[in-house]
C-alpha cells in the first residue's frame, strides 16, 4: 500500500485545465465549485429547427449567410455564424484525434432563488437524448468517443474527443447542434437522474476540505451568486419544477450564447461547412439573454466560518476578494498565488511545512467573469496547533509589507506558468478544453492575453496587489472585531473584454505540424531497439511532435523476493525523495531547473520497479537526461525533507481512516492479496502502513537506494522530436555504469482464490458509500479468452453512462453517480480480476449490490447481442488506436514492450483478435470463467443510519 497523493490533489482535483495553468499551485482555482459531471440529463423540444439525421452526410447545404471570420491568433481562427454562434478552429496534425467542445455562457452565477444547482442538473439532463439522438451514451460509446461535461460558476461545456474521421466529426457536430435546441428535458429523466445528482452531492459531502471551501465562499459573498455551490442546495435540486428547468434550458441554450471549439486533425474548410450545415439553421429565442448586474459590495470587516465533522486532519484557510479575470491585477495575483503556495519554494511551505506546523499548503487566485477570491489553505496534522497555523499563515499572507516579494520569487513563478502555457500549445486537444474558461470570461483570446500579462508582470506589481487585497478587512476567517475606524477594500471594475482583444495579434503561430501514421506497423517500422552496455534496453521512436516535444520513460527494475522482504516502506520513500535534493542541487534548484528546461519529471514506484516519466522538448532533452541521471544516481536524502515527507504521508493516511473509498479499497485489495505480511508486495492495513512510515529511518532509505537502484535491468523509451543518432549516447551518459549490487529477479504473482466474501465497513458521518465487488481470474493478456472477456467487460460496465451496469444502476434506477466494471489481466502471470464498483448513498448500496449480482448473472446466462458486441468493438478499437497518438502513453507502452519482449505487432494482433470476437466466444468464456455466486463484496458507509 502506498501513501497516496500530494496534499489536496485528489480531494480538489478539477478538469479545468486553464485554471491549473493560470495558478499552478496545489489548490486549483474554483476546484471546490466546478462540477465535473460524468453524467448527463434530458429536455423538451425547443422552438427551433429540429435536425432529422444523426450525421450530416445527406443533409442539404444550409442556404443562409456564410460564416464570417472574426479573428485569427497563433493558428487559432474564430468565425461567426449569422445566428451568433462563435466557431473557433484550431487545426493541427500533432495527433490523429479531434476534440469538439461547446461552451455555453451559463453556470451557477445565473441561478436565482430556488434555482441553485439548476445549471449542473441541466448538464446531466443534456445526455438523456433528443428525438434524433435517443441514446447519446450508447452512440458515443460505440464510436469510442471520450466525452464528458462540466459546470462551473460562469459556464457549462460539453466535449468529445475521438479518432480523426470526418464522419465522426460530422456526427459530433450534428449531436451538439441537436441537443442545443431539441433536448428532451423530460420529467421521467429528471426523476431518474435526481438520485444520481443527490449521490454526487453525497460524494462531495465526504470531503471536509471541499465543504470548508464552499462555506468560505458563502461567507465571503453576501449577495453575489459566487457564494453558492455549483451543485446547489439539496432542497432546490430535489424540488425543481420540470417547467422551470425547461425554461432555464431554453433561455440559455442557444446559438448566440455558445462557442463551438474544434481542435485537432481536421480539414478546416470541410469542418466549417459541416458546422454551417449543423448549426446554421438554428434560431435564437425571441427573449433576449438576461443581464446579470449584482455587484458584491466591499467587505467591511473580517468574517469567519467553522465546520465540524468527523475526521482526523484539520484545515485552516484564508480568502480575500480580488478583481475579475480580465482586470490587469489578475496576472500578478496568479504570480502571488505561486509565490505563496508553491512547493517547495512557497512562503507558506517554508513557514508551515518546513517548520512542521502543517503537512500541506496551497494558494490560488480565482479567475471569473466577476470578482472572485484568492485562497490559501493549510492542512493541520492530527494533534497539531490549528491556532498557531492560522496565525502564521495570516502573518505570511498579510505580511508582505514587512517582507517584500523578491524578484527571484517572481521570476520562478513566471518561468513555471509560462512553461505551462508553452506545453499547453503543444496539445491541440488540451487547448480545446483550456479555452473553456477564457470563453466564459468573454473571449477565447483571453488565453493569450493572460499569457502576455504573466510575461509582463513585475515584482512591483506583485507587491502592490499583495498589499492592496491581502488585508484584514478583506479577509474571510477569524472573528469580527468592532473598530472605530472601519477599513474597506474596494474592488476595481475590470475593463470590457473588447478593449483587450480588439485588434489583438498574438505571437507567431506555431510551426506547422508534420503528419505521422500511428498504426502499429508504422510505429514498429520507425522504432529502433537497442541493447545498453550495462544490460538495459532502449527503444527510440523519433517522430514529428508539436512544439518539438519529447517524452521519455526510464523504468528501473530491482531486487527479488528475499532481498526486498521488509523493505516496502523504504522503497516507497526513495521514489518520493529523489527529487528532494541531489549532491549538486537542492529541491528548489531542481524545481527551478526543470522549469527553465521546460520539463516535467515524475517518479513513481512499485514492488520491484521505479519509473521516471519526463516531458521536455528537443532543445532541452540532453540537459534533462543529464538531470535524470543525477537525480537517480546522486540523491542527497535531506533529513528535513524526509521528515516533511513522513509527516505529509501520515497525514494523508490518517485522513483515509474515515474515508469510505479508502477503507473499502484497502479491504478489497487485502482480501485478494495472496502474500504473507513480510512479502514485498503485501497490502498493509492503513494503521500498519502508518506504523511502518513512523518507524522508518533515513539510513534505511539511503541503504535501499544504494543496494537496489541501478540501470542494469532498465527499460528506456524515448518518443518525439529528437536526434536518434545522438540519443543512445545521451542515455548512456546518464545511466552508463549505474549498476546496483542487488540484481533483479522477477517475483511471480499468485492468483487469488477468494470467493463469496461480504464485508461491511462502518464509516460514521459520511453521506456517501461505496461498493466494490471482485472475482479473481486465472488470466493473462495472452490467454485465448482475454479478448472475449475484454468485450464482455466493456458491455457489462465499460462506461457509467452506457453499459449494462450504467444503464441500470445510473440511468434507470438512479442509484449511483458512477457505476462500472473493469477487467485486469497479468502481462505474464495468470493473475486477473473482474472488478465491479459504484458509489451510492448508504441506503442504496444494498440495491446496487443486488443489481451487480443480477446483471452479472444475466450476462453469463444470456450472453451478449450482436449489436452490443459491434458497438463494444467499435468503441474499444477506436480508443485503442487513439491511445497511440499520446506520446507519453506510447513511450510507456514501448518501455513495457521492451520488458515483455513484445513489439507493436502484439498490439496489432490484439486488435485483430478483438475484432474477430463472436457472441458465442463471449458466452463460452463467461461460462468457463465467471461464477456470479463467487463474487465478493466490500461496502463502506454510514450504514448505522439506514432503516430497513
């Protein structure tokens, strides 16, 4: 069992790529409010043109006015249709995928009394279909689309990423145009989806820090709707009138309130013609869009809020009102958030984490249409001094007058943020989604305006905004203190968007992409496989990549059963400590160097391996490889950094003691674990793992590195724009002669025999529960039954939106926000498993358990239909092929192939095997392998309150 994640990374993760880019600190802006809905919902027919077909193949050309080009910046061009729809095109040959993203300027900010949560609820219902698209999840699943939707304060967006095919693009455009005006928004769908949204609420209720951030918002705002959680009040969501919801839909879902983004590999002329055919006929309602005019008054004294819930870890937070995203101060506030919240350079980290007062810190600056909040947060370990943490945090945040911002701090922040911008532009699909918030703020070009503003920020700017906004009277937390001379901080008005983007030219567009065929055969034809002098293996795939990007994977393998016994905690610690300092660079210097080299470097560990994943570019790959060698060979293991890691790890583990998902997952993994307690791969209890971390000595960590880390059994894969002739020498320079005393001998995995367990774990005061079910399988990836079982699993629970489990548990019975299944198989050993999982309110977990058993039994007894199988194959194979367009994933795949002795021909063969699977083969495999009666169940939740 490993320790978990960096502070708050999982609890507050958001899919808003732009937010993470603009304030790259631990707490993403608006993470507590933005709703990542994996589920969707329906609506009634609108007074607009109804599309009759699901594709544009036979649709006659629309006779209306042609789209008008509005602006073009750095390879991205905007057009405007006559009905007001904005169309943003970003063609790129970087990857063989296309992303369609439709952004509506409607979010929780537009909700009135009794309407909270309506924008998010409508997002769910938009997946329930139209007269022409009656099963959106099914249709997207069979095409292999990766699709979702999100709701935030200022916008809602719907997106699909798919294989670069014109017919798929036409279908996606037809779908989005159709549901813009023709969604059912029906009473029956609202009834079934209600419990799904309620389960999402319950899931959020399990996260105390997320709820604390919601409470801080509701306290900081007296009138503005940024004080409302995006998911809404439970009473509003449960009692919403269907007519009211339909009116909300018709009011905001319209061409003149939407922006369509298409990014990836497509023909711009054909795409624009398809857009015109799909969206051109749509008309706007006669009613004009409402105008939002509420302005939050200046705060006239500090405010506080206290949250008391079950848990072991505390949090202290501060919030300050700041200007809207378009205000010039926004960029300086992003820099300030980095200066305060970054790890390890941030002031809060140094004052709280390094002083052992807190185990994690973060800072962020929201970017909204209207003035938002700057927030800082600290995690207080069990037994910690919360009052001291708050006092020190306040002193650091508001003490910039006595401790001015330095040029070094500002330069470091700018380097990191601008690197993130550069890397974003290398990924057209990422750009498509990252434009969501700039569009909501007024114009997609604000992405580039924001970048330019970051580049122009001075140290004086950061100092000024800190002194202007981070003041006691503008603070939310603490107590109200009467004073004879009240102080108020007026938030200035942001300029009109048009003044920022009109005439904006941007920088030179990126170099045109070169085309690379990502078929298995072509990848094999262009991949060099070499033996390294010390016994490792190297795979090189030099290919065009946007931004001259290079992805590198180094996988070290070490030890055997006997030598690794009792050393799992040390192994975990080594991987986490490698970036904390070397003989030549301390932690901060490593972080700064990676930013200057435009590189991302992550290190992870497993029972017998450590993996280094790198992303950089052609100009810096040599220096980055040298740094990788230094990090792996010369770690300094600073004592203070080790204690910080220990404290943060223990805090994360203690937080998981009351978390249903953590407890159920641990119980599940332990039940299927066939190893003895001292085995290197044994799954510990949470308490046992805490004890191991507490007992671990730094000398043990150093000794583990000395004994096990080396490149003798390494696999290295490099994919992207690099010089293949010089790369072997660069790799050899980094890893040559790096040989560990302990050799590598693979530890075989043993299949589990567990069956028929039913374990219940009580987690008091947790509104959401979880159910896991598992069945061990003697299965590896070369087993003849594997392709058939892959398709059976995809049909059973491959998607929470459309699969047998998704259709029943979520769509029909509305019991869960997320339900599905997964099939695992050993690459070598026959150690597979079928896993079913769902979250649900504790009172619904028993019903989900019944559904699991019944659906698995029906699958085994009745098999699958031809249509189900055809859709499963189509979606699986499309996603399989899309995976090869991601260079990072491809590098990992090539490294894995080196270890397994495979080439990409194995992948091609697997595709062929999947394509050839028949319903009869699935039935045979299921009946031979799957016994529903042997399914084991693990559920965690507050079941004590459940009444039968």
